[in-house]
């Protein structure tokens, strides 16, 4: 190596190496804590794919809140707390979704008299009802329609408020008004059977 290359190398090295008491760096935090966050998430959800989703969400939250963490000592406990909360919220959300799906399956089985065979007429009627519901939903004004759809998908009031940039306090009334408007419009379109 020439002297010039050595001088350039020496000049490229920072004079002071940052200590762990400084503000956290996202790349370092990800490298150091990714496995611990994944293990914490997996311990709660017991599904590798879901644990990966939770881990990704946790590091997205870290990226968004990186400025609020004072130093690197707080990063690991913060990440693990956020991981456990996010994993528990995910489990709650999946529980609500699976309960609704079970209710739908039971209602469908009861409506068919316990048989799984669906005739052409009942399939046509089902498609017509779905189309009527879509038309009725299209007539419900925003943000009531979006609140109603997101609630049906299992999101919490807080998640709906964040997704739509509305006040969390107003989400419940928007959902209730959206349901009332949907029932009114659906009745006019032809859902009164």
C-alpha cells in the first residue's frame, strides 16, 4: 500500500467512535435485536409466518419512533415490549376473525339444512344478494363506509382511527351510523326478503 492510500484510510476513520450511550441506529438495532424480537413473537403466536409478520411490524414501529428513544440501552426492552404487545394484538385479531368465520360456517350449514350441495338457484340468489349488498355499501358515505369495512375485517377502533386518520373517539359512532345507513339503503335496494 502506498503512503497516500494509508493516509486516505486513516482520514476516513472517524476520530471518535460512537458509544452505546448515544442515539440508537436502526441498522444496528435491527442486526442486534432481530432474533430476540422474532423469538419473543414466536413464543406468543406459535406460528413462524405470523411471528415474521409481527417482527416486521415491530421494526417498522421502531423506525417510526427512533427519535423518541434516548439511548441504546432502552432499545432492547422497548422492542421486546412492543413485540409482545403486537403479538397479543395479532392473536386477539385472529381470534375475532376466526370466531366470525365459524359463525358464518354454522349459519351457512343451518341455512342449507346441513347439506353441502348448493343448487344453481341458491348460488344465483347468493350472488344477487352479494351484488345488492355491494351496491348498498357503495351508497354509504365516507368515512362511515371505510370504518364499517375495516371493523368487519376485525380491526380495533385504534387501528381503524390510525388507518383512516380520524379521531379514535369518533370511530364507534361512524360505525354505528354506517350500519344504520347500510340497513336503510339495503332495504330500499331489495334486501327485504
